[in-house]
């Protein structure tokens, strides 16, 4: 009797070269679905930095409302010097304002102390590794925020990994299950150092995660990545919530 053909290996078990090629395919599929995204700064650097800190577990509308309320307190020096309770109240539309307020103030103070101003243009020419370290040394700034600022504002070859980017790549199998911080390094090692490519992929993954590959009950039946997705190969239309192993 002829033995049954072996099951094809999951993407996550394939060598790095094949997973890098899978990422190129993924980018092409999302481009066809959502279109081109042009790499242009959407807001000035300090706005991008502080808004990204505010964005954690917060909708875009609430993030924007919190940022504009914060700026009503005055310039960055005034915000850094304000009572922390006043800053927390100003950003109350953002989730966890009591935690974010002191982080924002500490970040502003450290930028002023280290740089002498709030002008971040020096990051444009600083080596990427050094720029990431400079930013992540700030009290309220993690690798996602630093990468987003460097890519969006200065077209540096880094790749921000938010919850949507992390979830989709884990499900598809371009990376194994790991934390978001480790995923930044793992994905960047597979991607071309091409800022417009990285920007479009990030933006289209974000949209796909919001509309299709959601945290719970992903809409696999309408997913353009279905044919090469590890999670779909394992679970079919019953892919579990991402928190489930």
C-alpha cells in the first residue's frame, strides 16, 4: 500500500529565506487588496512621539482628543512642569492616563536635558541602531514607538510591530510565537531595508488586522492570505482568538 503523502510543512518551520519570500508575497496580496501607501509624515515628530505613547489600548479618535487636550496645557516645557494630576486629567480620553501622564512628563524632561530642545531632526542622520537606542532610553518609549517615529517621520529602514502586525505574522507563520519586542527583530531580519516597502506593509497589515484578521473570530472566509496561512491550515474557519495557544 502506498504511504500517504506527508503533510506540507507549516510556514513557521521553513527556513528564513522561504519566510522572507512569504513576506514579499504577503505584501503583494495586501497591496492588491488595499492599495499603495505613500511614505509621507502624517504629523510633526513630537506630535508623532507623544501621540504614539497615548495610543496604547486607545482608539484613534480618543488618542487624538487626548493629544489636543494635552496641548491646551501649553508648550512642551509647560506640560513637563505641570502637576501630574493635571496632565492625567488632560489625557483622560486615553486609557490608563494615570500611568501615561508621568511617563510623558519624564520623556519630555529627558529630551530637553539630553538634546537642549524638542527638535528631533538629528535622528534623521544618526545611525539607525543609535537612533533606536536614543529613543528607547526615554522613559515612555518602547521599540514600537521608536520604530514608528523613525520610519514615519524620517524614512529610516525599521519596521514597527503593533498588535495587528504581530498577530497576522504569527498566524501566517512568518515568525514563531514570540513577544512583540522580539518580533521587531525577527521580522526586520527577513524584510528588505526599503522604507517605502516597510511603510506600506505596516499600514496594510494594520488595516487587515482591523478589518479581517481580528483578535477574536477572524474573518478567514474573506482573507486574501488564507491560502498560505498556518492558522487557517490548522484550524480552517475556526481559528481561535489570538490569546489562545
